[in-house]
């Protein structure tokens, strides 16, 4: 037990990014420095000058309006190494599965999924009339494969397929812009339903 405690004080065990069954031993001091640097240098995170209790109270009052219970717990940040990169880089994840806004997030997800189903249905009807597809949300890998098959060049045509990855796609989006676009989607879904 004593050796385990010494180990826990000095090291962190983290799953390897693309190979989660592989565990990497990282110096705790170095790991904390990586997370601290991300928090201090990234434009994604902002410091707030509010007391913990005030934040939790605000979350609780908002959740209560929807009949949801709220926990007094903040999300936490952790980092997974991208071992396939040279040099090794890190993927930062804010774990909010059991934080003060978790149940509200679950409700919001259900509502937005309903909106998406309505817009998908609307687009299918529009596509059958016009041949123009507006809804490009993919729910499963099989849909990606089907779309690639449809886009493949015919025999004798020259073409290439490129793939791209985003390191901070969602976290770097302008939140006001996202809210504005979601509002438009909700309005469009409501108009279609009426």
C-alpha cells in the first residue's frame, strides 16, 4: 500500500489516445504543467470572478425550472496523449458527466435531437422534390461510407479523396454564433411542423 501511495504521488496513469487499452505512466508534475499551460494559454477557457456557491446556485435555479436536480460539482479537465503524433501532443477533455449542468445537458441534447430529426425529415422531403441536399449531419459511420460510395468517381474519371481532422473544432466556435444558428434551426423546425 505504501508503494502504491508513493506511486500515486509521483505519477498519473493515462490511456493512450488512439489505443485506450494501452496505459501510459506520466510524471504527475509534468502532467499538471501540461494542463496548467493549456488553461493559461488557450483562448478556449476563461477565468470567472464568481464564488463557487453562486455558480452552483445559478445552475440549481435554472435546472429547477425544468424539474431537474443539480449537483454541486464542477467539470474537470484532463489530457490524453496523442501518441501517434510526432512530436506527441495532447487532447484536452472537460469531463462534465457528473457536474452541476449534466442533467440540464441531457435534457438539452434530447430537445436538439428532436429538432434534428424534424429537419432531417424536412430535408428528405425537399430533396425528393429538388435534388438538393441541405442536411449533412451524420449519425453513424455507415452513413459516411454510403456518402463516399455515392461520391466515388465513375470508371475512367480521375479523382482523389482527402480527409481532415480538427483539433479544436467545437471549443473554438464563437458561442454567440452557435446560439444564433441553433435559434434559426429551432424556428425552421417549428415552422415545418406547423
